[in-house]
């Protein structure tokens, strides 16, 4: 069993220094400077600069012109020298001098003993540094280690790694095991080559090639391992494969290149296991019927730092260890804790203890091929862990689908079904998923809130009968009752309509049962791992719910509704008391804010009166009778009395204020968050020009995997923008250096949870750390201010209040002094979570 690496403080310090140097070189070269740094660090570790040390100590810097030459005679660098030496030519001499000075301060023994750890630590933190980083997608070490253990290789095994990336699958191989890897992206290949040198892997051949055009058919391998590229186009696959069928390409060629007892281990997006695309479904059927699949593993969600794509591992063999069975492993809950990584971490050591057993367990199950055939060759692991002993009645035994009448707003069905399109759209209401209810005690469809206008690119069915509407997408069914009273509704494929015999079943009880934890757990098993969870009709009808007699259904619902009402009443009292406290705090805060200024104004006015009375009036007796214009009746004395009167009135009001103060009028609207964030970031770049840089990561891989075009939220744009501004201004005030081109950065990341329909917006900033003793409570308390640049204490309080108004959440993560904190250069991250109301899929 391969064990985890241990990182030391010295290594972390070296990595931090490397990033600091990379940041200082920003703007001095067109390429990202960390490539050059790792190349020079590797050469220094290998002793290539020994001849320069004496000259450096005597301040003879002419050797800088010879840096490139020392690599030319070293064979292990020969194929990557052209790439890196082109980059060195772009470096200003003073930057190169600074890098060499840093290298000479390092202890070479420490480098040699820990260089793989240093190298991988730089790679793992690169995704946090989009401007000076490496621009690579680093595969977690624990995932590479886990797959190497799964392979169970002999000491003389031959390994082939197409689409190799940074040669991650070579890192845990033995020196006696041979490795051949291919990577088409030159910069990734050049960096992967340095990584192989860092690990000292000599029995390797790692080449800059296209695995599609140059697949190795000449050898047979004991292990072929790869991670299917997420966004690689399939147009070059050749005539034997359909368009974009990269998974089929990898599996077919991989099996052809395996030795008789070899293994093909591939990391795929989990969508391949269960999607309804005919090509993928036929592929799964073929592999199952030919008994080629040994194991299917679902991994924890969000284990990649750069994408929210859920991953699975498929192990294929020509000769199976488990006859007519497939080993299903649910590893979704094997997550290790970490204080310095935002993504989930696979707990591979704990998982391995379960995998070693050949018996069924809570997380491992051996599934008969016949059972998979009954599931229509769906390999989504969760469905095979549904407890068959769950008590209840299948939904399909009490409900049937309402077919409805085909209807298309484009008019293509008009001739077929005889629909008058103009007349039809005047009264048919369109039901979207967001119109369905998620409350078992408020579950009737509100037809007055539905829209009349139908999207033109979607086909619909018209429903003209009582129906139980069900959402086919996301984590909850949102069961909603539609009572037909003469106005029909239109539904798309995202909404199912069920016919229920209401003389046998209480619709209110059924809705409560479909919202129960028992049903939710079943849905999670059926949809686990999908970026965009969707329950199909067959699985929906297989859901089990407890169905007592009709009288008992009614009685149970009434009892549950009464309990809910009682709970809500109690919660209302608690919320009311909290609101009173908040109002009092708000008023107290305002009184203190206004009272301080008011006291100053009143005191100043008294002094003005005294000066006028004691100093000016004796010298000018007509002072108080002065007028602005002789035609006006008001004198100076009149104006002074008015000021005194109004100041006293304001003072009295401040002292007595007790009612809630409305700080804003909400203007709630639905809008695309992706566009909103892009536009906001662009505005921020203009504002922060020469003071801070702005970076945005919309997690395009997850959007592509889920075929998501738009992500809609409901909120007040101006209010959200003000909240965002407060976050950035907080960073400007407390974290950023006050100089131009100081390396200040703001990064906005979007993290999606399409299962629970939430999106997390992370605002990260570089610069100074938050105070050591700053707590969450003090950060969000109104009027609380910190640091030498303390403001009025409303900034972060305001952000949290905006999140509460929008039904969202607020939290923050910071890198504390002396602790691990969060990874990368962003020392503080403000985390905002908003509910998603709708997504728009790419068609």
C-alpha cells in the first residue's frame, strides 16, 4: 500500500518564495514565469550551476549569458530545451539575476531529498494563481495513488498512458516498471517531463504526441490508464468512430492494446455511466454483454480544484476475476478533511480497506449481469445500493403518466392536431420547474403566477385534467397539485404529470410522502454523480412510499399539518423576537451614529450663538435684525431660532426612535448570474486599473458537462452589486498594498450545486491577512471595525444582510498567521451562496 506524502515547513517556504518570485516577474515576459522557475530549479538541483557559484560570490554576473548553455550537454534535458530556452530569452537580465540569487541560497541536499514534493506542491497550488501560474489542470495525488493501487502491477509491468497530461500516473510507479506517456499540449508535456525528472523516473518514454493520431498499437500493455479529456473534440477520431465518441475510442483501442491479463483503467465523467445518448448506451450494453467490465467506481463530488465535474473510474479486462458480475464501488462519501484545500479530498487509504474485501458491504457490491440488463444497462453505481427491503408501495402501482396533447408554439404541429396557435396561447399557461412547490403544506399550483408566453424551441404537452406535477430535474421532486378548472397548462419534458385516483389516495398525503426523507434518499441513489440530476420515468415509478388506508392518509396529513402550523407559530414568535432585537440594534446603531454627529452640530451652534452674542453684537447692535433682502420679513435672529428649533426636534426624534427603519426598496427580478458576474468583473477591472487585477473562473467544465447555458437567480441587481462592492472595498481597505502594480488581486469563482440548486460565489483576495483574533461574529456585527484603516463597521454586515434578504448564505475562509489556512495566494475568501431558480440548457 502506497502511503501519503508528508510536507514540511521548509518545503512550504520554498514554494511560497517561488510564487513570490513568479509574481515579481509578472509583466516582464509573455509566458508565465513559473515554467522558467521550475526549469532553472531543476537544473540547479541537478548541479548544472556549480561552475557559476564562485563567480556569483565575486559579483561576476556575466555567467548569466551562459545559463542556457549548461543544459545543452545534458541528455535528460535535450528534448525540452527548445521550449524552455525560448522562455528564458524573454526574461529581463535583472529578473534572471534575482532567480539565480534565490537558487544559490537554497540547500541542494534539501532539494534533492524533497524535490518531488516541492514540484507537486507548486503544481497543486497553480490553479489558485491564474495570472502567474502554470495554466495546467493538476490531478490530485491521492487519485493517482489510488489508481496505481487498483492496477496491482507486477514489478516488471508495462504501462501506457495516452492523454497523459502532466504524467500523473507515473508518479507512484516503481523504477522497474516501464512507462510510456503521450501529451499533445507542448507546455503540459514540457512540464510533465520536468516532473518525471523530479521523480527520477528513468524507465520512461514521455513524448509530445497526439494520442488520437499516434495511439501505440505496436505493444501490449499490462496497464493502460488515462483520464478522458473533458473538452477534447472528437472530429479526428477517424471513420471507425462517431463524432465526439472519445470514450468509445479510448475503450476500443485500449482493449486492443492490452495484454491478456492487463487492465484498462479510465477516469470518465459520471454522465457516461447513465446518459441516454444512444451511442453511449450501446457502448455500455456491448461492454456488459461481452463481460469486459470488472469494476465501476463513483468518486466523491468536487475532487478537482478546477472543475465541478463528477468523476467515475471504470476498470476493464479481457479476462474477468468476477465471472458474470461487475464490482460496484460507491466511494462518494470517502472524503478526507483538510484545512488548506477547498476541493474535496479522496480518502483513498480508508477506501482501500473496503476494496480489498471480495464480499458485499455498505460500499462494495457485486452485481449480476442480469440485474444490470434489467436496469437497461445503466451503470450509475448508486442505483445498485438502493435498499430492496424498503417498505412501501411503488409509485407506479398508484399512478400513471398523463400523456397530454402534443403542442408546439412553433406551429409545426398545427396541421397534425388542428390547433389554432393564436387562440391556444391566449389561455394555455406554461409551467416551469421553478413554478412547482417545495412545501408539502403549500403544494397547489398557483395558476395566476404562470406565464402565457412559451419558448419557441421546446415542444410541450397540454394538460387539461387534475394532475400531480413532478420535477424531473434536481434533488427534489417538488410535487405540486394542479386542479383543472377550465384553464389548461403546458408542460415540457422537465415536468412529469401523474394521474392519481383521488377516490383511493389523498393527494395531500402523497405530496407529503414524496417530500419525505425516505424518497429523497432513493432519488439521491438514482441520480448520484450527475452534474444535472434527472430522474427518468422508470425510476420515478419505482420510488417506494408508505401508503396506509385512505382514512389514515387523511388523518396523518391533518396531524402533520397541525404540527407544522404549531412549529411555524413558535418559529414566528422566535423570528419576531429576533427581528425586534435586530430593529433595536439597528436603531441603537443609528442613534449612536446620528447622535454623535448631532451632538457635535448642537455644540458648534451654541458656540456660534455665543460668539455672535458676546463678540459681534456689542460691536454691531443691529446684528440680529439683519436681512438678506429688505423686502423680506425674516431676520438673522429668525434663522438662528429656526436652526435651534429644528436641531432640538431632530435630537428629540433620535432619542425616541423605536420603529423599524426601511433601508431599501427591493427590486427583485430574474437574471442570468453568469452574465451578471462577467459584467461586474469587467466594471471592476476598469475601477481597479493599475491597483488590482481581477480574475474570473465560471467553472466552464461543469457548465459544458451539464450542457448549461444560463444560470438564473432572483434578486436585486443593484443591491447585490453594492454587496460585491463592499467585499472588494474591504479588501482595498484592509488587505491591499497601496502602490501601483503591487500584485493585488481579486478572484471571483463560481461553484455550482445543481442537485440542491445553489451557486456559491467566492471572492478571493491577495494581500494582508485578517487579524488573528477576528471571529465570524465580530466580522458580521454592525458597527464592528478592525485594523488601522477601520471603516464604519457596516461593510460585511451589509453583505450578510443582503444574503439573508436573497435567501442565501454568507461565510468566509482566511489564511491565519501560523496555520495552514487556505491554499494558494488568496489569503481571504468571502463565500456567498444564492439559490438557483432556473437553468437554461444548451440544445
